């Protein structure tokens, strides 16, 4: 089975902030990604949740038009700074 691309958001109330785009073989593997990423990238503060926050994982094919591109652009800007 081919890997799919997923977008990880950190959410709090009505705010959604893209954290990372990653690949996984299926939805179960995608749900494990935040834990795996947190272990391997402890310096990434976006991978740590505060009270009232949660992660949302969206598969690329399930994103509304333009959402994936907007999140990727925001992530690119953050990486460039």
C-alpha cells in the first residue's frame, strides 16, 4: 500500500495551527505520528500540548480546496525564519 500525506494541526478552541506534514501508510500509523515525532524532535514545542489543546490529523485527500496549500505555505514560512 502506498503512503499517504497527512497534515498535523495543534488545536485550541477555534484556532488550528499547522505543525507538520508527514507520510504514513494508513490512518492508524498517522495517529501514532504525534508521539513518534515528539520522541524524535523534543525541541519542537508545537508537538507538546498544553491543557485544552489537542491534535487533529487530516489526510491530504480529505482537505477542503486550498487548505493543504495554505498550511504548507505557513509551514514553509515558519521553516524559513
